[in-house]
C-alpha cells in the first residue's frame, strides 16, 4: 500500500491537471468547465488508486485473483456517458465534440496520475492544451478558406448553358452540389448554383467570369462558411 502523502500528491496533481484543461473550456463558456474537468480527473485518479491498491488484503487471501485494470476499463466506458451530455445538436450542426473529447482525455489523465505515471499525465496535459489552444487558429484559418456559396444568376434566356457552366467557373464537378434554372420575367432565366468547398478567391473569380458572359445581368452570392461537427 502506498503512503497517505503519496495518495494526496496524486489526487492533487490530478486536480491541477484537470483544471488546466477545464480552464480552456471555461474560457469558451462551455458547460463542462473547470469544476467538471477537475472532478472527472480526481475521480478517475481515486478509482485507479483504489483499483491498484485498495484490495491488498483480499489479494493476500488464498485462491483470490484480482485484475486491477478492470476498474480503469469501466472508467473509460462510464466517462463516455458524461461526455455525451456535453454534445448538442443545433439544426444540422453537432457541437460539443471537442469538450466531450477533453472530458474523456481528462479521465485518462486521472487514471495515469492514480497509477503513478506522473510524467505521462503531465505530458498528456501539455499536449491536450496545445491541441485545444494552438491548433484552433490553424483550424479556423483552414475553415475560412473553405466555404459554401449559392450563386443566383439573372441572365437572358439561353445565355447560360448549364452543360458548360463548370468549365466557365473553373471548378471541379464535385464542387457543384446543385444547379437549377427557372424562367423569370421579361424573358430572363434565374439560375441558382450551389458550390461547396470553394475559397473566397474562387467565389470572386466565379462571379467575375459570370458577369463577363454576354447576356448576364446580375450575379448574387450568398456565402456560408462550412461548419464541422465541432464547436468554436
């Protein structure tokens, strides 16, 4: 059995490491903040200590065999339900997956701390913080380049050939999600074109090319950034 002072050190370290991850989530005003991450980390740490050292008397009995990893395995499963509570569905967008993953990771940090793997726990905390804080600007910069846009084109009837519009815009076939043409007033056609995974420069180039086409009177663009299954 380990000493009481070492138990206290492990629980305190688990609380500290969990709070560091929780502070990043708290900064973004998510429900799973500092206290939630600290509780998950400390609770996982205590369960790991209990699993590893809490049955020493029972193990000394004859014909008794215990697997200390069983409680740790149940922690991983149980925390999954807690993480599911932080996932929200808003329309067609799923939010909260990053927070759920951070709660699950903090449980692993608590288990490592309870098992005495202090270096692994501290290094994991640093890596998680780098992922949450450092990678986010790169992710947002990438998402800013990839958008979805709906182009509404008003042109004279027959001025826009739907078969050649892909070549005109210079986009791949997979980037054209939907295209439709409806007759408008005064002998005009109203063409709606939905493009996906295009950058801002692609949108500007497409609009400029369309406006240069003879018979095209107006081009409107409704931009919408593509959102993944993660929160900001």
